[in-house]
């Protein structure tokens, strides 16, 4: 599963819109959409996502190109 797929699936499981989820993560809805569609987040956004998901940036970075699932 890629990072974008993970973010999108988690957001949908929480029944949140992109605007709502982006607000919780403290990023813009546009940036969230880009990530969900495969864009690589920058270091700052990756840290914010890691904080929200209670993980480290290395784990999220590994997901960026993971297409195994």
C-alpha cells in the first residue's frame, strides 16, 4: 500500500472529508489531495503525518513507493 492509499483509506475509515482530515493533520486540503494521488510530501508534511499517525517518518517514507499490497 502506498502512502497516498494509506492516507486516503484512513481518512475514509474515519468518515472525514479532505478538508476535515487536512485540518486535523495541519496541512492544506490541496496538499492532502496531492498526497492521496501519489505526490511525495516534503519533510515538514511528512513529520506532521507521522505525528498524526503516531509513527516515524521512516515508516511513512517507506510507504511512498510500496506497491506490494
